């Protein structure tokens, strides 16, 4: 009985060994028997999905509303104005007050010239709606209103006035003046690229 199991075990081992040799030979692992076997290859086809799904394009906010450069005509509530003489300074340009140093970095200073004397640009609403969007992406405005000398300049009969706001130096490059309209919240903002 022991021999019978051993014979069966040997027979099974022989069959397994023969199968293994056949598999290896089929894979090209055996010796060359004089016959040539041609290898076939299948080129994999890669399909590229050209649909972009739900990709949302980033829209530059300056694409809506009025967007101009320094020296070009902008409008607010239908009244035209230009921005010029953009500069930075360590102390504010207030001609009547005590010179104050910038606490956040530098004063960003520019001149605004309304197209005519009766313009809404002279009103406190205009300067209260001013904010600076710095090149660092942060919006800067004062809690009360942006510093300016519009009231004084108008009394003196001057045709323009200064605006200044305290911003970090990193915000100066690429800064944009934005003026919104609180009487018409749906209106697009007027933007002036300050060009620094």
C-alpha cells in the first residue's frame, strides 16, 4: 500500500514536471529546437479623454466694468475723471495736516482730476467708495474713508485732488484703484491700474 502511494506520488510529480517544462518551452525559456517561433506584439492603444469635465475658468475681475490705465479717462456715475502722478511716500502729502508716517509700509499717493467742476467725483461718496486692491491680492481701505484733500482743493478752485492710503510695500506693485457705487450695488466697479 505504501508503494502504491509512492507510485502515485511519483506519477503526479512526473506529470507536473512535464507540464512545467512545456510551459517554460512555450514561454521561450527552453533551448532552440530548430523551429522559429514568431513573436507577436499587440500595440496598446491609449485613448486620451479630450473633454475637460467641470473645469471652471478663472475670470479676471477687471473684465467687467470700466478698466483703464493711469492717464486714461474713467467714469463713475457717468462722470469722467483721470488718475495721474502715482507715487509712494513715507509721509502723507496732506498740505494742511501734520505729516504722518505710514504704519503699514508706505503711502500710495495719486492725483484724481474730475472732468468738470460739478462732477460727482468731488462728492464724499466718491472717496468713501474707493479701495485699493494691492498686487498681493488684498483689498485695502480705511475704516472711515480714504485720505484725500478733495474738499480743500475744491474750495481753492483747483481742478484736481490727492488721494493717499497706507499699504504694505508688497501691495504696491500691481495695485489697482477700485471705485464701487453704493447707490447701485449691481453696477460694475470702475478700476484704474495704477501701473507701479
